[in-house]
C-alpha cells in the first residue's frame, strides 16, 4: 500500500511540473483564448456559455479566463494567451479604453482579436478584426 501511495504521489508531483510545449499546428484543433469581463449576471454567464459551446461544437479548444470585473486582470489574460500562442483571442472588454498596448502586442504576435459585447475606443482600428 505504501508503494502505491508513493507512486500516486509521484504521479501528482510530476503532472504538476509540466511545461508549455510547441503545438503541432496541423495536428491539433485551433485554440481560442476567451477573456470575459466577469460573471456578475445570469446574462453574462449565458453569454460565456454560448460562446464556449459554439466554439467547441466547431472543434475549437477554448482557454477561458474570467476577468472578475478587473481590466488589469483581462490585460494579463490576453498577455497569457499571446504567450500560449493561441490562434485567436475573443475579448469581452470591461471598459472601452485602455486596450491599445495589449492589442498591439497581440497584433505583433499575429493573433487576431474579436471584440464582443461592447465597443472599444482605440487609436488604431486595425488592432482587432471585428
């Protein structure tokens, strides 16, 4: 029994030590990073569920992040998606302004961004595709 527990504990430790690997673009489904502004209402929860459900129906992998009504958290989430080299970012922005820098980073990384639910104010409308 001790041997079994040792192996089980070792397995848990090793799985926690995984690192990001380069994705084989042809072998895997496209990955979409989705940053939602929060879950403050039933509407917002349904909005999140509908986006994730429809993407998964089309065989997309979805990395979902909840901004918890905090723009800085959403900006960090977008930077995380860029680091993961997702294929597309969907952003439900909490506020209209303050997105230029992080959206420029996404554009420079070659990752298109779709804005949903609200419009944003930006100096460059080429920072997002719709």
